[in-house]
């Protein structure tokens, strides 16, 4: 039997992260599940679903904006699974607020989790990927990092940062057998997505903006992520894929 592939998914207790973790387990991956400690019950729920599929799941509690915690998580993951095939940087936060008057601390929190968090998780896992000459890095950005919406300047900046450093990292690690790609979800019905969808008129407007005339589900994001985690995308790197039902066409 072929050796199982292993993947770390951050922010995996619910929403898009949970959908990605479950989908990858269904495809035969052993999964390291990360979230912050307050999501213990939810993360255990995802782990038991994965165990029910006959795959291994390990819990890795860490705030991705805390370097010591992230480094410890990487050590724990590698001890558990022996290697890392893929990482999916999905953990993210959205705190709405107009740029004028936005507290510096809110700017910093959003950048720290969304952009610096992905950077630190990548740094923690890169030595193991380089040593093996293999790796798949998938970063969850957002169409908000391309267009953005009012009250999301800092969120937009954090997601644009992810796309920017992913293109550079792809060039740095490409010769070592490691690919780096970004996925840009559109409007997806999750706890975070609801920020954009509370008002039915706003929800209808977003729905009407999509070519497919619907809001996305977390599971809609999982297939494209699985593609970038797999060897079907072996010659694809530094790319950004919109998964938005047709809102952004560039
Ligand atoms: P979600 O429902 O809010 O889930 C995000 C998960 O990440 C939560 O469990 C959250 O835990 C966790 N998390 C937050 N900060 C963390 C940290 N510092 N360390 C580890 N885990 C942390 O969000 P989602 O909608 O599934 O979004 C997932 C990703 O897709 C995010 O990067 C988001 O920006 C991106 N995205 C979402 C949409 C959308 O419409 N939903 C669109 C474009 C892009 P807590 O709740 O306890 O903080």
C-alpha cells in the first residue's frame, strides 16, 4: 500500500479549514489539524470524523501569530507523521472597520494572523520540505486581496501580502521540488463570510455578482486546494486561483 500523504491545515475547526481537512482525509491524507485552544471541542469533532474515515488526525493547538507556538506545532507534526507533504495556510480573521480611524492594534492583529501567521508556518515547515526535496504549500488568500471592499482595507492588504510573498517563495523553492500557490475564495457561507451576508439585500447583491448566481459553500474551496496539494499540480507554482463562482475574472 502506498504511504499516506500528510498535510497540516490551519484554522481547521470550522468553515473552509474544516471542509479542506475533511476533503483531504477523504482523499487519503493523514491530517494535522491546527486551531487555537479555545476551539478544542470543534477541532476534536473534525478529528473524530477523520478517524471515522480510517485516517489519522492529530490536534495541534497554536496561535499562528505566535512564533514559538508555531515552531512547536511543526516539531509535533513531524514527530507524529514523520514528514510533511503539504501545508494549507487557512487560519484568518476579518475585523471590519473603516481605514480612517482604524486602531493600529486592529491593523496589526489582522496582519499578524493572516499574513505573518502564514509566513511563520511556512518558515517552520520549510526545512523539512527542503530536506526531502518535496512540498506543496497552499495559501488561502481572498478575492478581497485583489479588489477589496469598504471596511476591509487591512484585510485586503493582508491577503494581497499572501499572494505577493507566495509568488516570490515559489521562485525561491521551485528548484527544490516545492510548489507554492494561493487560492482566493469569493463569498463563502461561513462564520466569517456572514460578516458580508447578514443583510439579505447585501447577500442578494453578492449572489447576483457571481456568474453562477450563488454564494459559495466551504466545500467549494476544498477541491481546488486538493489539486494544489496533489501531484496533478506538479508543474503549477506561484499561481493564484479565484474560487468565487465567477466574481473576479483576473
Ligand atoms: P472562519 O469560519 O472564521 O474560521 C477560521 C478559523 O481560523 C476559526 O476556527 C478561527 O478560530 C481560526 N483562527 C483564527 N485565528 C487563528 C490563529 N491566530 N491561529 C489559529 N487559528 C486561528 O473563517 P472561514 O470563512 O472559514 O475562512 C478561512 C480562510 O478563508 C481565512 O483565511 C479567510 O480569510 C479566507 N476567506 C474566507 C472567505 C469567506 O467568505 N468566508 C472569503 C475569502 C477568504 P477563532 O474563531 O477561535 O478565532
